[in-house]
């Protein structure tokens, strides 16, 4: 049942959207906005868009009607040249070389 409009337009026709802010200082205000939209009789609920492993994942409780579903559309990969990623790849490559059977998970 396709419907007209982008996915964003179709969602916002039914739920008031709140998007996790990039700035940590604005996060509290976004949560307050989400809770206010949940309590607003003029809306049919709210949806909170956030990033996996972002600020929302740090102990925030979406209980009762504040959290009915989680939809994950993708988990972003870290930048290949990030120092932590390069280090992890090097460690995995070294471990794979040390395993005589050729097993193990290589960095690639």
C-alpha cells in the first residue's frame, strides 16, 4: 500500500516527529519536546528519530507509550581511516596470522 509522498511525509502524517539533535546540549530539549508531543491531544503520538549508539542509547528510558517499537534502518560503518578502526583491523589481521589453521577474522 504505497501511498503518495516520501517516507518522511507518510510518517509525519500520522506521528509528530522529533529528531535527535547533533549537539549534546540540545538533547534535553528534544526529549522534552518528544514527551510534550506524546501528551498533546492534537497529535496521534510521536516518533523519535535517533542514531544507533548515539545519545539516546545512553540510558534513556522509553517506557510505556513512549516506546512501542524500534525500527533500525541501518547501522553506519565507522570511517575506514579512523585511528580506532585501523588499530582494530591491525589487531584482527595479526590474530588471523597467528592462528595456524588460517581461521580467525581478518581486519578486512
